[in-house]
C-alpha cells in the first residue's frame, strides 16, 4: 500500500517545482528496499513503479508535443493532462486499497518496464 500511496506523496511534494514528475521515486525506494524480503511488496512496488513511469512518459510526450508545435499542441495536451491526472489519482487510490486488502492489483495501460 505504501508503494502506491508514496506516488501520491511524491507528486504532491514536487508539483510546485517539477510538475509532479517524482511520482515514481516513492515506489522505486519501496521496491529497492523490500524487493528481496517481501514478495507481495516486490510485486506491488514494481506495479506502482511501472504505472508511474508510464504516466510520466505520457506527460512528457504531451509537453514535447506542446513545445514542438509552439503551443498549438496545448489544444490536445491540456485536456489529456486532465484525463491522465484524474485517471492516475483514481487508479492509484484503487491500487492502494486493493494492496491493503492483500489483493494483487494490475494497473491498466501500464508499460511493464521493470520485470
């Protein structure tokens, strides 16, 4: 549960400085510390890490779209940021609740970069 909720904390702490891109730092720390000693935490921390890296990549792609089109891409980027942000928040909370219940949660739309 902490791996999932640490993403929220990371995003809140860095939202005023870096746009919330540190959402993957908390899950990364939890995974690195507990991956060998707790199999369930290993699984869920990797899942949270993969999802938050996926969200960061999508957000960065929208930033690049906006920059490369000299702001015209904001017509697409701003609504997508809202959708991504709401989806990220809802899915992170669902994952934390499921992990707290001892159920393995799989995020939809997550790239499985860390195996």
